[in-house]
C-alpha cells in the first residue's frame, strides 16, 4: 500500500463534538464523525486522537476562577469528551484505548508513549485525554506534542471550514483558500486555526498539519485512503 499518511494524529475540537451548538455533547454528531474515523482505521491507518474541551470549559475565558484551576477543569472536560468518543467508536466495533495525562486509573490508562505506539500497531485507536496535563497549554499544542512523541506522519486538524484562507471566510466572501503554506507563513499570519506553540512544535519535528472540513462526509477517507489533496497543508 502506497499511502502518504499511515500513522495520523487527528485533533478534534470540543466544538465539533457539540455538533451545531457550542456546549455539551451531540451524540449524533459524535457517531457520524466516529463512523468516518473507524472506517479509515479498518483500512489499516493507525489513528491516534487528541480531543479538546471547548464544548465544556475553556480555562482562559473563565473570569471567576483562577486560570490554572480553570485549566485543570478544562482538561477534565477533555476526558469526558474522550470517553464519549471511546464509547461511540467501540459501539462501531473499533477497539480503542484512552490515555490520560492526568492519572485516572479507573477510567483511562496513563499516557505511556511506548504503550500508545503498541496499541496503534495492534489496530487500536488511541485517544489522548487531559491535554498535556499542565495548565497554560492548549489541546492543539497537545496534538503537536503527541504527534511528535508517537512519530505520526501528520497532524490532521479537523475544523468546520475546508482549509486555510487568507482571511476569515465566514466574515469575508472574497477570502481566498490557500492550499499550501509554510510553518513560517502560519506563524507570521497569526492564523487562528492553531496556536503558535503547536505550529512551532510541528515545525521543529517536521510534521505536516492538514486543515480540513471534518463535517463533510467522506472527507477523511478521501484524504487518507484515496490520497486526494483536500483542505490546506502547512509544511516546510
Ligand atoms: N488545557 C490545559 N492544558 C492543556 C490542554 C488543555 O490547561 O495541555 C485546558 C485549557 O483550559 C483549555 C481547555 O483545557 O482551554 C480545553 O482545551 P482547548 O481549549 O484546547 O479545546 P478545544 O478548543 O480544542 O475544544
């Protein structure tokens, strides 16, 4: 099999798990995304995931709670999301393991790099929860970190738009899609699609970032199995 990406790290934001809304879990939306993910895993792609928590709590936006404390709450939110994804994937017959950066032995393994790699080799999807385990970071940075640790071929950043534009396509109808940009472009354009720490970690480890619309049915398959150039790519 001559596929470009065999081992992927898929970053799903919390908002995607909320379906059309901004808060909570939309089980139909989760199932829909999990069907697409399970499909590519069954084709032999090694799939690891980092899930966000923005549908539950965002540390930096919480005025009434100390930042670090709110960040820990945010990380716990990602664990709820990870368990929801695990349930949806396993109900589709896809084996999974959740690895949490904050120890929670009753519900998840601890993040152990070599163990995660072994799970992937055995065809299990690994869902990384609780971010980096430290406040003041984001789950985008976690995605870049875990991708580097497990030697992923790419980070796939699932968004609600179909790539990177020169300006916000939801605000400006004349926004132009950029199929390829460099890490330096991404940093200098201060793109909101991922934070600077995530871009620079991927740059340091030469891991391309693919930004694409995960809500469009069949897109993950098109990208990974059919080898189509969809979305936008950030690389050297
Ligand atoms: N968070 C953190 N450290 C990490 C990852 C996440 O403190 O390593 C917290 C932070 O408060 C963040 C929240 O968890 O706001 C949810 O993650 P994020 O905002 O990245 O989720 P997304 O936007 O992808 O849904």
